[in-house]
C-alpha cells in the first residue's frame, strides 16, 4: 500500500504530468489547422483536466503518500482517498472523451451510429 502510493508520486507524477501536458499542447498546436465542433469541445475540456489534475489529484497523491509511509490510515486518509478516486474518475472520463473526439476528428472512429453507414 505505502509502496504503491510512493510509486504514484515518483516516478508516477513525473511521467504523468508531462504526458498530459504534451497531449494538451500538441492538441492545441494541431487545432490551429483543424476546426470544428469536436475540436472546440476538446479545447474546452482541457482546462478542467489540467486544473483537476494539478489542484486536486497531485496534492491528494502527495498527501496520501506521506500518510501511508507514516502508517496513518485514519479517517482523513480514506476521506482524501475518496476525493482522489472521484477526481480521478472525472479526469479519466474527460480524457476518454478527448480520445473519442480526437479519433472522430481524424475519422478513425465513426461519427454516426452503425446503421446509418450500413449499405448492404
Ligand atoms: C488529454 C488530452 C488529450 C488526449 C488524450 C487527446 C487524444 C487525441 C487522439 C487519440 C487523437 C486522434 C489521433 C489520430 O487519430 O491520429 C487526437 C487528435 C486531435 N486532437 Fe487531441 N487529445 C487531447 C487533447 C487535445 C486538446 C487540448 C486539443 C485542442 C483543441 C486537441 C485537439 C486535437 C486535434 C485538432 C486532433 C486532430 C489531429 C489531426 O489533425 O491529425 N486534443 N487527440
């Protein structure tokens, strides 16, 4: 448990934060030449992903790691862990939507329901 929590902070966060920043940054760069509703939705999601990550998930991970290595698994620990899990689920969902819309933009994922494109 303590071991896992410490791995999330280092090297976990040192890989995760640059990776998400790179995804957001390259997306912003590509959105200069790509326009449309899907790109706009992706752009709107990114500040939430970043804020949620930096203001909620990172502090949670650091605090939980400290408490876990100190062996203090009290009510506060589980409360913060619950916040982390909820915020993590939100960010995974938002990133999943960005993947979906990204694949739709490039046409790798079909836009409409299968029945519409079925020709027979
Ligand atoms: C967590 C953040 C993000 C993830 C995981 C993500 C994921 C993806 C994926 C999987 C693709 C499809 C690539 C392909 O089919 O070759 C894509 C494409 C794209 N994304 Fe994102 N994206 C993210 C953030 C953003 C942001 C912030 C923008 C800015 C508006 C953006 C704009 C685009 C554009 C314009 C494309 C089309 C690329 C092209 O023209 O080839 N993405 N993204």
